[in-house]
């Protein structure tokens, strides 16, 4: 007859959490460093993605056995809402990676308690492969978009689009792929132009527009 071994000791519990935490960091590192950063060449989001992944993992794991009342759950939701609305807008591509690392952290924190660890590992590998395939093999060339205030409104006339692209390319030092003309201020003789070009966006996000 099998004897009931009883609950795990605190040392065994902490060892298990530490191993799962290390596995989650490894999964996050593969997504962020090997797939995202190697393509985007941006280091400013690496710290954010890694810390969010680690924080969400520990939060989910430490609170997995705690019964949360409605007030506490709404408080957490309010905190995340305040953080989201008080920060600068995040590009959609980076938001996708942020959601991905959060999903991996939640899965790695809670799934091992209800299913075999091999199944959890296969889920991680499936997301790695999907991200790699979409980013490296099927993803169209990444275009960086900048919103600038342009001062040569005479080039906005019909038939001078190529001349406009050439002037913008000379000023920003990149080959312009696409432009979109927004508001035109005839009094100040300026126009808002969205410029898209191939390359890596290595700059920090700013709210103010570039003036050309």
C-alpha cells in the first residue's frame, strides 16, 4: 500500500519555484534576445520585457494558492490601467511581444501545477517557433514610421511626389518607401507628413514631432 507522502517541504517548494522561474527566464530570453532583439536591434525594450516576465511569473506563482476577493482583483486591474494610460504609446509590434512574454510567464507559473511539465515545455517551444517563423521567414520588411513637420509645401502639389520623397530622403538620411500627407498649415507654410522607410528604429519614442 502506498503511503501518503504529505505536503512538500518548504525547501522542496522553493526549489521547484526557483527551477520554474529559471525556465521562464530562459524562455523569455529566447523570445526577447534571440528573436526580437536580433531583428529589431533595440535594447530599450529588453529590460522591460524581462522584468515584466519575471514580475508576472512571481505574482502568479506566489498568489496561486491565495483566494483573492473582488476588491483586491479590481485594485490590481486599476494599477495596471493607470500604468498603461500614463505611459507613452507603445508600437504594436512591441505590444505583441509584451503580450507574448506575459502569456509565457502566466503559463509557466500556473500550468505546471495542473499538467505535466513536458506539455508546458512544448507550449513554450510552439510559441518560440511561431514567433521565429513570423519574424524571420514570413514577416514583411519592417518599416519605421516618423511623423515630421515639413516646411516645403510646394512639393506637396500633384506630380511632385518623387521630388518630395527625394527631399525627405536627403534630410532624414534614409530611403523613403511611403509618405502620407496630413494637416497642412498654409499660414505657417508647413505640413504634417508621415514618412515610412526601411530600417531599424533605434530612437526612443517621443511625443513631439520632428521638424524638417
